[in-house]
């Protein structure tokens, strides 16, 4: 690998690891170690569904995980008191997953912590570099999204 390739690899891997570690520490503080990162992502997905919540199928599609994995995670979060399952009035076969008060507090706290981290990142980037950063991140995201689709 050439020098640019080495530097890109170092930066991508380092950024991925650091962001994951920060998110894990943030989550441990937020939930007193009660939630895994995967569980928090499911809570975020359900919270984004507002009052209606989300179906297991919607969660599976949005998080790109299997239905049995979603079902198991929903059961764990239900046992922990973060979500409840409720049959849809319009179709009794459909189950909506909604946040409990404790789940909603975790969701809001997580969004707040994310916002703080994004604002900290934004404030560390010179204004004149923001456009270049955004276009570079869009290109990077597009590249990885395209590769991921090809792998499916």
C-alpha cells in the first residue's frame, strides 16, 4: 500500500475505533451499564417511530438485522423495562414495539449525548473546511453504501 493508502487506512480505522469507544463510554454513563450498544440502537429506532413505535419488521429492516435477532433483543429490553409490545388494533398479527418511560428517558439522553458530540466535532472544524468535510464524508458514505449493497 502506498503512503496515501496507509494514511487513509490509519485514519478510517482510528476514527471508527475512537467513535465506537466514545459511544460505548457515553452509553455506559447514560444507562449505568444496563444497555449494550445494539440495544441502544434498537431503542433509538423505536423512539424515532414516536408514539406508534415500530414493528419488529420495521426494526429489522432499519437496523439490517434478522427478525429472530430483533425478537430476542426486544424480549431482553422488555425484561429490562425499556420497551413494551402491543398488538396493532388494525391487524392483530402485527406487533408494535413502543418505549416505556424508562426507554424514552434513555432515548432522549442518547440523542442529547449524540448532539453534544456532534456540536463538539463541529466546533473543532474551521468554518472554511466544513464544505470540504461534508462533501468528503458524503463520498465516503456513498462508497461504503454501494459496497455494502453489492455484498448483500
